[in-house]
């Protein structure tokens, strides 16, 4: 990623780059900005950072994917694909990075019920054992601290995410019958606010950065998760950011010039999981 940004910068007359990411690209790019490059590097190369529907702490839907596979009503691929790949998905370290923690949803948030037993976001060890995912909790604890605290990236940031006012359209808890668990789909899915995939509490983690030293803005769109990368209003807003004036001292040509665009991570979910 560092090499891509530097190459685009040089190929565009040393013009700062706008980094646009989607979904799991959010936490991946946040780690990059906070741990891989220096502040001096960010000041030189980054015009703006535009996370779309950042899955900063994953999303409750990943819990269903790990437990029973996403059912046929999900927008994430097909039920057949997810059920056939469920065991493989459980081996991906990145899957557990997308399991929401108590830091975002709260330690009392019930994420799953199996018969009369309830499991909160503080009880993944017991839940994964119940589902027969023997190494699940170890994988979960290995990755959840990667972006601990979601430290501000300290680059000009424009956080865009989907939110439908007064509409509960995003899974937040899964209710299973004890008989047949985890091989049967949930009998009930409790819904909450979000973009159909990422829960609102998780999308809004970026609001913690509003007081970072560099500029910060946020904006919501009534747009489903996967459609954020093709929605006309979102693309227009990104275009406005890309074309915004740059610091004349950072460009050899001086004055106003458009920033080049680096779409760092547009793919999400399965493909993203496989690289971690």
C-alpha cells in the first residue's frame, strides 16, 4: 500500500493522494496509517482519507457466518457458498477481526442465544466452544487488539457510512434452537440500525476522531453497505474531496491541483479475510 501511494504521487507530478477504502479496508488502512508509516510520510503523501462503511470493529453478521453460515436472505454471496465454506471461513484469522467486541457494542450486548443460553460480546470463548470452533477464541484474541482504541489516523479524514433513520435493517443478534446448533440457521435475527451489514455503533467509531489535529468530517447516506462503492451521491462527494485545493507548499506546481486517487481496498469480506 505504501508503494502504491508513493508511485501514484510521483506519477502525478508529486500530487498528494486521496486514499479511499471500503468495509474491511477501514481497519486495514487504519492499521497502516497508525503503524506502518510516519507522520512525516502522511503529511507528504496523503491529501485525504475517505473510509466508506468502515468495519472498524467488524459487524454482528460475521458471528452468524462463523456459527452457522449466513442464511439465504443475506446479501453476502449465496447460502450455498457460505455453508460450503463455513469450515474454511473459520480458519481465516481475518474472520475473527470482523467479530464485534464489547468495546463497540457493549459487554452486555447479547450477540447470540442458543436455546435458553445467552451469550454476550464478552462471552465468545463459551460461544465458540458451544459451536465446536475449538481455536476460535484464540484467533479472536490474537487479532482484536490490532486496532485497539481506534487511534485517530491524523490525516484529513472524511468518514462516510450508510445509515437509515428509524429503520432496523442490520443484524445485531442471532437466536438459535438448541437442537441442531450450529448447523441450522437462526430461528430469529434481531435487527438494529446500520447499513445492512455494519452496525451503526461500529460505523460511528470514526466519530471519535473529530478532534484530531487534522481536519475531520463525517456524512451518512441512506445506502446499503455494498452499494456505498457505486452510489452516485457517494461518488460525487468523493469527487469533491479529490478536487479540493491542496496545500500549495506540498505541490511543486503550487496553487490548486486535483489530488490523484488511490482506491486501496474496494473488495471486502471473503477476499479480504483470506489475506490476513
